[in-house]
């Protein structure tokens, strides 16, 4: 069993600490850069997939390059110093660099946008990817045990990334904004570079590096028992790992919604479980409890598959258990995950056990669904690196090659899972296939002559396909029937690459409930929604003319319906991000007929990209796209976006915005436009004085029944009208692209 070489324990611990904080800073960069890239290139599934794929590929290429370079480097610690300084330097320049690229290329076609994203992300991701093989090689200088070095360093780096995921959103961005978070990461990286510099000068390290130059670490005492892993197997492992992660994120978003805190919490649990797996395999190999590492690698893929299947199937089949149903309903009903502040999380107005659960369910549900399977996923990189090392006999190269193959598998798996499997098969069938493949991989642990064992594995794989929940069953459980269904209603589910749409329609009553990734959007009662009618009524009543209308977000079609009722000369443009929403609502006859109107032009696009791509101007823009607490929402609620919208208004044109968060969004609107009419739930803004248009008002009201008219007028609660001449904005109470305050709402 290997230990740090004489005198090297202190340096080994220091190196591990450095790599912990390196993972921390890297995750902060990842969260912020991905968030900022979407302001220029959109939040559509294609944009996100491009960003994530380029990020993963960059890390993989960096791992490969780092493995080659560190083996040939005259001073490995100096190479690490150069890489660390380069990451720090890029982080410092990243904000002005991205602003320069983004301001010129925003709205470009996605093919060209992908090139811009590649230009921005390639250098830092390659540099970050280089650090793992470099650090493992340095650690092997201090520790004669390779598998202990790779598992420990991967464990520490991943634990740091888990901490970075939480603190970046809950602390850095919430308190100092996206730019402040980047500068924190830069400061951390600078201190790490300084620490590496001091290590490079340490006489103890210089002596050990000279003494071990060209030496090869041990693995276990004696020869490594194992078999070679074909590249296609490692690629498949990476493919399945990212596929599982995408599906877990999609499922969990139904329960804990899609706030940036929910995402960072799920990611943190995922990374924590990976770290536990990495640490565990190092100790298992050291203990010699695993006789054949190659065979165990294949068995491990089956363990991932079986634990995933048991958890998902168990959740579906035991969903009617009172305690599970109670917790599912509580999470589904709660819109803010977490609540506004730490004190509210710990107490709440009614500190019952259920309320405390809802405050921390962004951690509890991920632990339940993905904790155990991801521990087994975390075994893969260190274990594969040890097996590859048996043939390469070069620590950095073994880690780098493994990292590259895993990352390429991640990139391919991310794209295939999103745009092929989920698009055409849905979550349940995709998971069933992944589980079946994972079980079949256990055949690699068997000898060819073991026909009974091979037949048993094939039979187990087939049984998993048969017993796995059928299409739609999982999302029926995640949307509790007691809340979403009513007698005589019809359920429509649509799932594709962009979202899970769950709509419940009662044709006789005209009632419609609509959920996008677990959040309620729109809704009709008796075929009507008085709140949306009041917004539209006030909008058309204060425009000087009404010929062109832009609607951002379909919801359940209320704004589109009202706009199409206006005079024949009115043209309506609808911008909707989710094609699945349109496809699902078209299953309802009245909405399908409405969306087929010749007066309507429908664009499947991110609203910000849409406005950046064209110069058309409108008399009225209606906005009610998503909740301000939803991830990426500030792209449509920032001062920069409102300025963009203002450039698309005709003289006398009006923008109507729903105030899902009344203080910050109201202040942001006031700081952008010259005139604002403020209501309890929405606001009208314009750069021209408002003109009351009685003709438009009466034209719309005449289409409503007496009851609908009373309900619509009854929900109009006007507060006051502002003129911006004397308004002094408080930058701490407005949204900007770099300070998304209503989105990152949590306060310690």
C-alpha cells in the first residue's frame, strides 16, 4: 500500500487543498459563463446543448493535452503554475471579452453562434481540463500509489466543485452578481497560483521531483490484476453518465422547479456523489478486496443501471404510499425552492415538518433519486484510469486519455439524449434503454464460456425493459392527480427535447390547467382568464394605434386569442420558446383553430434572439413568458432587454409586463422607460406619453360577455402613473444582465 514518500505528506496535503479550491473556482466560472452566454445566444435547448458540449469537449481535450505535456515536462509543478496563471488571466479578461464578442454577434444564426461560443470557451476549458492529469502526476511524485493519487485528487477536486456549485449561486451571484462571482473566482485562482509558485520553490519538492523523474508509480503492491478497456466502452460509460444526469435534472425540475438554486443544488449533490464514489474506489483497491479491476468496472455499470431502475420504478409503483404522496404534493405545490431567505428556510410562518421539508427538498429529492447511482458513476474515471495505467505506465497520460474518452462520450451522450432519445422516446423509454445497456455491460466481466451467466445477464436486461414504467407514467406521478385532475377532464402530455408539457382540459367546462416543467403557466376557467384580459385591455387602451402586436410566451393562448379578436388589419407575431407547448395545446380543437389563424405568425425562438435578429417594430408588446425566479429569466427582465424591447416599439407603442416580482422589475422598468402606468400585477411602459384610446377599449370589450367584462374590469387595480423626469434609480433594486437580482433572490 503506497503512502506519501518521506517528507512529502505536507506537500501532498497542500496540493490536495489547492486542487479542492481549483475545482471550486472552475465551477464558479462554469455557472457564470454559461449564464452570460445565454444572454447573447439564447436559452433554447440547442444553445444550451452547444454550450455544454463545447465545455465538456474542451475539458476532455485539455485532459489529453495535459497528460502528454506533464509526462514530457522538465518541471511538472512549473507547468501547473503556468496553467493556473493562464486560467486566472482568462477569468480576469473573460467579462470584457464576452461582452465584445456578444455585442457584435448576438442574434447570429446558431451555426455561427456555435463558433463564437467555441472561441470563447475553448481556451479556458482546455486549461481546466489539463489540471487533472498534471496534478495526479505531481501527486504521484509525492505518493508512490497511483490509484490512491488519482482517486484522492479527483475526490478533492469534485468536492470543491460541489461546494462551488452551491456557493456560486447562493452567495456570490446573489450578493455580488455574475461579474462579482467571476472576480471571486479570479482571486481564488490567483492565490492558488501563488501557492503553486511556493511549492515549486520548496527544496523538499525539488529534491523529490529530481529523485522520482522518470519513475513509475505503483498501483497495488504487485502487478495490477485487470483487463484492457476498449475505447468504445469508456465512451459508452461517458455517454450513459451524462444521459442519466440530463434525465435526473428533467425529472427533479418537476418537483423542485427550475430556479437557479434548484439547479445548483442538484448539481452539487451529483458532484458530491461522484466524489464519494471516487474516494471509495481508491480505498477498495488499496484494501485488495477487488480481485479483478477490469471485471469490477463492467459490474459497476450494472450497479449504476440496477440502482437507477429500482429507484425510479419504486417511486412510481409506491407513489400512492401516504408519506410519499404527501411529500410529492408538498414539493409540487411549492413554487420557490428555496424560499426567499435562510431564516425562512429554517422556520417559516408555519414551521411544520412539511414546510421544513419543502425548504430543503432541493437537496433531499436529488439525494433520493441520484445519490446512490451517482456514487457508482463516480467510480468510473479513477477506476478506468488505473486500468489504462496498467498498459500506459504513465500516470498523467493514463488520466488524460481516460478523461478525453469520458468527455467525448459526455458530449455525444448529451446531444443524443436531448435531441434523439427524449425527443422520440421520452423519459421512461430512454431510461429503460440506458438501464438495459448498463446491465448488458456486465457481460464484459464474464468469461465467454460462462453461457449461463451471459444468459442470466441478458434475461435481467430484458426483465428491466418489461418492468420499467411505461411512457407517461413517471410524469403522471410527478404531477399529483389530486391537484391537476378533475372528473371529466382529458390529460395531454407532450415531451421532447425542450420541455415536459402537462395539460389537463375539461372540454365541457372550458377549464384548462397547463404545466411547463412542473410550473403552472396560463390557465383558463370557463374558456377565459380575467387577469390576462385585464392586462390586454389596459394595453390596447393606451396605444396610439394598433396594427402590429408582439406576444412573448404562449401560455394557454389568452393574449393570442384577445389579439386576434381585434380588427382585421391587426397582425400578430407570437414568439414561443417551447415547440412542445404548441404541439400539446394544438391537441385542443379551439386552440388549434386559433393558432391556425392567417393573422398569426408563430416563431419558435428565444425572445431575445428574436428581437436581435429583426428590426420590425410593434405598437403593442405583451410579455408574460415565465416567472422571474426561473433560471435564465432575467434575460427577459433586465434593463438591457427592456432597452432592446423599447427599440422595437413604434412611436406611441406600449410594452406590457407582468410583475411576477413587483419591486425589482417595476424599478427596472422605471429606470428604462420615460413613462409607466403601474398596476398591482402588471405595468405599462412607453417612451411616449400615454394616450387613452377609447376606440380600442370598446372594440375589445364588445367581444366579452357581461360576466367576463365585469371580471376583467374587476381585476384592474391601478396604482399610479410615473414620469421618469425626476426618477433616481437605485442600482441595487434593478435587474441587469450581470446583476440578475429577481432571479437570484435568496438572501442569507
